[in-house]
């Protein structure tokens, strides 16, 4: 078993080191951090990036919305059945549309590129050529954001900028205590990026006072999670950050 300090195999050691840096100092992630895994797993290293980023996505939604580890209760949201249904619905839509079976992926790189909106520069995604399903994962995330989210594009852009500015550069950033922004949206993004488990009911009350209802809160948590997974993916894969982030200010 990997306990975070000692790993039994070279690939486990490399994955533990990458996972630790992705939590403690993601602002400094770069393609070179993936090289130890590339040497051991070849193009399979790209799959590990997707898995790592996905955990950063899922864990943030769980922590910021009070989902317990067994997904049996929702903490302060336990009494709010509508948002509970929204969380389950979003998760099921994403998983239902992703081919998770352990078999050859059915689409070519060119087919996967065709799923992207026209605004995305296809050439910038060439590093993903060996793993076209990563392109589809990006396309699905963009579609989910643009078609399902009720947040204004300007709010989504603010969240992405706040996440990039809040990314920990060292362990103290990820575990210390810091003054959070006074704006409730930026505070939610800041805490959700550095230590999502510290999200408080008072922060949620501040968002409610700013006219965020249950569905808006869910969309905001998803936006923070999206931005955090993308912040790690684009750094490790050497992709331009603007591929996923909303362009409007």
C-alpha cells in the first residue's frame, strides 16, 4: 500500500510524488514533473494526468458542498433535496457519457477534436494525440460548463482567474491560514483551491446573501472544481491555459 511516504514500486513512487506536488505546490507543476512517469508508463502517463485532475475535481465538489466520504449525507445541504438531486444528476451525466471500459478507445484523435467547440485551436492539443479520450474529456467539460451552468460567463471567468491566483506554490499555501478575499465568490474560489474542506456555512450564507440559490451554488462549486482540474492538466501537459478557461471578463 502507498501511504504517501513510501511506495513499493517505481511507478508508485513517481505517482505519489506527483500527487503530493499537485496538492502542495500545483502552481509550480510543469511537463518535467510528468517525465518520471513517462519513462515508466510511456503515453500511459497522460491517463494518470486525467485521473489526478479528476480527483481534484470530484474532491472539491464533495468538500465545498459537504458531501461525506460515503456520499450518505450532505452536511449543511442534507435538508436541501433539490441540490442533492442536482449533484447526482451532474455526476451521472458526466460518467454516463464517458467510456470508462477497459478496452480500446473508439474515436480517433481527429474524431475527438471534432467534438470541441470551434473556438478551440486544435493544433494546441497535439500533445494529446496518443490519447484522444483526453480530448473528449475536455470537450465534455466545456460542453457541460457552457450548456448547463447558470453562471454568467463573466462569473466563470472570475472564478478561473481567482483559482489561478490562489494555486498553492508551497505546502504552507496549501495548509496554512490566510486572509481570504472579501468578495464571497472570490473567497469561495480561494478556499476551494487551497483547502476546500475548510469551506464554512458562513461562506455559503454570504453567497446566498449575494443572491446565489441552490443551483447557483452547485454551479459555482463545479466552476471551482473545473478550474482546479484544468490548472493541473494544462501545466502537466504543456497546453495553453486558455483552451478551457472562459474568455470573458
